[in-house]
C-alpha cells in the first residue's frame, strides 16, 4: 500500500494515512477488530451498526456486525451482514435475555443516555452484542469440498462460532 497505514480510530473510524501521516481518507462507520487486504487491494474490515432485526416475526434489537469491503480509496463496495449469515445460530434464550433486559425501566434510561452521549445505543460487550466478530481471513486457495479461493474465514465470539462464509452468497458453507 505504498507505505500507507490503515488504522481504526476509537472503534469508530477507519483512517488511511500516507507515509507522512497525512490523512488520505476517513470512513466513519463503527469499525472494530480487523482490517485485511485482498490481493486486488480491496480492504476488508469489521464494522457494526445498531439495528432492529426480526426473528420469527418478533423485533430483536442487535448490534449487528458487518464485513465491509472497500476500494483502496475507502469507497464501500459491499457489506455482508452477519445477522443474515448467522441468524439461525442466535438462540431463543439469548433473545429472551434481551427482552428481559429491555423490560427494566432503568435499562431504557441507559440506552437513551448512550444515544445522547455517544451517538449510538447498543454498546460493545452489552447484551445487544450478539455476535462480536473478531477476525476475517480471506482464504487464498480452494480447499476441495470445503471452500473456494476468496471465501472468508471468520470468528464470532458470542456465538462460539468459527465458520467459512461463501463470499458470493454471504452464507456459511
């Protein structure tokens, strides 16, 4: 990358600096844990978003992790939702714990305070952090019967899951 540096600043921004520490670009998503480069110089990074998703027709508040693929100039080309890939691994027990936590009035106040002071509601390590993905590894060769070159090996801490994600479909293989 010509001596450029990619860095996650304060679990919020992905920054690209040149050799002289000048900012080339900033992407202001909530990035965390992992940045990796593809052979074509695309940037793969973990990001998260506060979302309401539906499981069995019920709204479920989650801190959804995404694999974000960007061009070398920081333009988002694609986002792969881990909720869509790993929804079946979220247990009903985890969902019930979320609803019990929300039902307590003091907890609702905490959520409003987080939004006011930080700009987001669902905090890392909170009950809403149902994935907490930590790694992305781009698989560099075909492994017959298991995966193809370009698929992604990922680790999702809160689901005790290590899996291979098909890059084309965004589904676990």
